[in-house]
C-alpha cells in the first residue's frame, strides 16, 4: 500500500514544486517563484507538499484573508494522478483553515475547466452566483520585477538556520536578573502597539518582513487565537517580546519573533526571556518547538538558541533585496 504524507513546504521542495506549478499552471501570468515567496512570508498562508512513498507527488496552498479561507495551486504530478492525492491535500488544507476558525472556504476555477470543477463538487464545493472581479494593480504591460541575484547592487546574501527542540528543557529554570521584571501577554494586541515593538526590537537586525504587511493582514496574524505575544517589562517599560505561533501545525510551536529593545541588551535579559518563552511553548505539549535565525540577526543569536537546547536541522542561503535603504 502506498504511504501518502502531507507536510509543510521545506526549502528542498522548491525545485520540484516550481516545476510542477509551471507545468500545471502554464497559462497563469504570475511569477511562480514570487508567488511562493509571498506565501511563505505571509503568516496567514501555508504551502503543503504531498509525498507518495516518499516521492514528491503534489502541492497545495491555503490562505486566509481574515473572513474566508482560500485554496490555491492544488496540483499533482502526472504519474501520480487518480490516486486520491488531490482529495487528501484539499482535506488537509480544510483542516488547517478550520483550526484557524475559518467556517467557509472559497476557490476559483476557469468556467471551462469542467473536469476539475467536478472533482471539487464531489468534495462538497458548490458553484456560487457571485460576480468575480479582478484588477492587476501593476498593469498587464508592466515589466516583472527583475530577479534577485547574488552579488548584484541592492541585494544581500542571507544564511538562514532552522533549529528545533524535540523535548522540553530538563535543566531548572534560571533565576531572573535582579530587576523589576514582568512578562505579560498582550491580549488582542493592537496593530499600532505591535508595530512599535517590531520596529524597536528589530531596528538593528534588519527586521523588514512585517513592515510592508497591511494593517488588516497584520491584525489577522497577530490577533489569531493560536498566536501569543508576550511582552517583557522592566521597571514598567516594554523591553522586548517573544511571539509564539501555533498556526502551522496543531502539534508544533514556532518562536516566530524574539528580541530585546536596544536599551535593554547586555543585562542578561535575552537568555532569561528566551528560556521563559521556551517553557511557555512546551506548556502546550507540542511534538516540537522550532525557530529560525539568520545572518542578519544578533551575532550571538545562533549560539544562544543552541545553548538553550535547539538543534540545527537545516541551513539555506538566499538573496534578498536590501531593505535597509528604505528604513
């Protein structure tokens, strides 16, 4: 019997995924590489990969706009079609969206794509009589963004380290620094307050991803019930924060963001807050806790995570447009 698994996208899947997208959606005008990167950078979306007997078999993307869930890029490799893989991926996306509290899922097909329409009808999807409208805000004749290449002016190379912890800390919890400390969960955190924390903590470490996110999309990400933002206060002042994200998979916790404001670095607060956050993550009894750090972060960040008990399981290099000239 074939063994089908569906897991979150990892960097090693990139070549197979893009090749499948280009074959399956050749008439789409969008750049698949850019679409993939946008999805991976957006906390309100997820990209999944199906494997049949360990071999790459298909992809699916799920997203949430704050009101409805959406399905995109459901595709199966030609040699593995008609095995129920697409159906399994749709169900996997539905479960991911249901865990986020989404009660209705939508998708779009071309009107003449009857074969695929019948597949979705068998899965319980129905045609609605709404009018679908669209606008390409960059213009149909606009040139695509130039590719990002290593060594080009305005681009920087980044090394990303992915680390995981498979068991809770066994060492006793360390004593806190001799300061007036309080860690408070920011309940239903406002976008304005979050942007303040993100900007101050990430000021020296090129935190840029969420600066370009719209207020509505950011609110969806940070106010999700599966996301906890804990703010460290020192003497009544916000000094840093740690963000725990349980949205990707129900049995995993990601340390999405962690750091201190510049005025509070060097007081022993970083290791203590990270240890506190790791223990809080394990309070949810996950299968694993994981975190990503990159060469733009504090130079001691990787060593701190490893000292805390995280083990590196993947390293990858990428080139990005340097965000620093834009503040």
